[in-house]
C-alpha cells in the first residue's frame, strides 16, 4: 500500500523541477532582454562608429571611390563620384586616422569626431555627420572636407 506521503513526494519533485526550470527561464529571458535593450541604446554610437571607420579606412587605403560608396543618398545626389574622387584626390592623403568621439544626435543620426593624419604626420580634426540611409549607417554632409 502506498502512503499518502509517498504520493505527495512523488508529485512534488516534478512540480519542483518545473518551478526551478520556469525561474531559470525567466531569469535568462531578463538577462537576454536586458542585453538587447541596453545594446539598442548604444546602437547609434556603434553604428555611427562602424560607418565612420569604414569610410576613413577606405580613404586611408587610397580607395576614394570605395569611400564614395559609404556616402548617404543625399550627399551622393549633390556630389558626383568623379567630383568626389577629384576633390579628395587633390588634397593631402589620409595616411591614418583616429576616431576621437561619437555623439548620438538622434536614434538614426550621430556626429563622429576624428583626427586625420597625412603622410607627413600632420594631424587635422574632422567631424562628420553619420545617419541611417538605405538601411545602414552612412556618412553624410560635405565629404570634401575630409582630408
């Protein structure tokens, strides 16, 4: 004969396991949700930094036409590829750069400050506006100020 305590103990273990599993899933959900929530708050700075880095990397590599591809539609509608290549190519080359700061100005806009170094080692400050365009972050504004 089965005692009442044995049946209750048999039922309690699966219930206890289900409760622990539910608690673990809730905590994991909070951790993952918090990660994406706080990551989303940093997204403008991260996206803007990556876009500026891609643009400046192309300039430093001498890939001026590739840098043009990193520009937003608004800027590309005002500056033709050939004018951009000629304008940037007529200035001192960008040997390297350093991104000094990124400030979000909205959920889809930011300003990136950088120091551009030319082949002689001279540094010049450069600030660029970066915005979401065509589904990704792109450099906007007056690109002929770059370098």
